[in-house]
């Protein structure tokens, strides 16, 4: 939206997860969050606007265009020129975008605050948060670390910060109680929160647990309100912890990891799979253009992953693609993707809406030139 000089909106799209709050049909995003724009929503478009989108939606010089995920992946981690001198500019920019995109509905924000208060959250700081991704990581062929690895990482934080004795654990693994019983017992001073959640059995392979596809596609769950609410609560509480442990290949870890930054929790997350991801072995949360999906030959296709990211960024310029692929890196010390500024700056001016808005004439509605926002 920023780089194309347009207002971003979500078209109707059903989600598998919901909350108890009313929301527009086929826009379950609004069950959780406020519209992206206060003045420009999909329902504000006219019939002529919809016709224009379907007629010219893939043209950069059209007033209404479809979002380009290949560009968005890169723009997400690339701050505008005027902000690039800020400390941790890439992390700050991505966090700002997320913070704006995921503005909680007021009633949901109040519910989350009530949960935090009931846990005595502030009085238990410093808090360690761990997202233990087991269940669907088997199906998705992502790195799967045993409880011992997470426990070692948690104990290392306490060694460095002796007052950090409270642990919040988010996991879809039915056996996650072992963390509290076997590795972080109360007699050693630990206070561990393992909330009641919908979980699945521990699996070592997708053949062993074929039902895990239900976790990948939660449409199959009847209790989509409970599942959606639990997921959101866990993610938001992870964004409130002082120290975070997770995996960079998971959106569920990356999103809280970025949001924490704007809340003053500036310690970098400990992503257990970062060493492999920095060698471009795994996809990165919030870089879905590099997602190659599943398959027995996934490892053999790894070299294609980052070329695909470069190709989708600028499909018309092989020179930019080559420079992008050569310069892209994921530093093993930060986990914040680096897209070279000079490469990005050669491409994005072509996306910007020109002064002469053709084809199509702006329709007077809430998404007009004067009332839109970026």
C-alpha cells in the first residue's frame, strides 16, 4: 500500500477460525480485527469499482489493483528511504505494518486484557514465552525440535537472567505437559503456564498421524470459535513476553516476535531453526513467496525457493532478479530478512500509481482520492 500509493483492503474471504463476535459474512478477519482502513473498506466499493478491478486488476496503472504477494513479501521488510537510518529499521518497519494490520477489535482487546490480569501477568515478569510447534510441522515438513531442546533454551535464558522464572507455553502437542513435569518443575522455582487448548497427539511422521491434515486445514474442526480464540490469545500473549523462543519457519512465532519490538521487548527471539533458515533451508514466516509447499522432493527443491522469491518480486527484469537473489540473506544473528535497498529501489517506483489514473475514472465513494489512506 505504501509503495504503490494506494489504500489496502481485504476482499471477502472466509477463514477457518472465528471468534464469538459478529462480523461480516465471508470476512472472518473482522471477527478479530478492525478494517485495515477507517475510511476505505471493500463494502464501500461500487459496482463500477468491482468491474474495474476485474478488468484491470493486474495493471500497475489501474486505480484499483490486486495485491502482489511477491512484492509485498519484500516491501514488508524494506522500510522507506526516510526511515532506513533508524536503529533496526527493517525490524521496526515490519513491526509497524503488523501493528497497523492487526488492530484488535475493542471488545477483543478488553478480553485479552482481562486474561492478562487474571494471570497476574505484569507481576510475574520477566516472562519467557515458548511456541512449541510440533503437530502440523510434520505435515508441513518443517523442523521439529524435541521438548528437551526447548527446555534447554528456556533454562539458558534463566542462567543469563536469574529472575526469569515464569514460562508461558503455546503448543498444539498433547504431550506438552511434559515440559512442566519433566523439565521445568516447580520445586526448582519455575512457574509454568500450559493453558487448556485443542491439541493433537505427538507424532513422528505424517504417516503415523494422518489426521494432522485437520490441523493444517482447520475447516474440519467444528469448534472454530474456540480454536480461533485460543490461537489469538496465545499469539498475543507471546507478543507480551520479555524473552521468546520459537521457530522462524512459523508465522505463529514470527508475528509475536515482531510485535514485541513495538511493545518495548527488544530482545531478539531465539528461533531454534534459524541456523538452517539462514542457510536458506527453510521458508521464513512472513515470506510466503518462498513457500514451496510439501512433497517428498522438498529438500531437492530448496535451491528453487529463493530464486522464486526473486522472480516474483520483479518478474519482468532478469537483472533485478539476479541481483535480488545474490544479495538476499537471512542473518543468523537477527532473523530479519535483508533485501538490498538498491535492488528494491530499482523496482518499486514502477508500482506507484501515476498521476493520470488510467484506465478507469475514480468513482466518488469512501475510497476516493481525498478520503483514502495509506
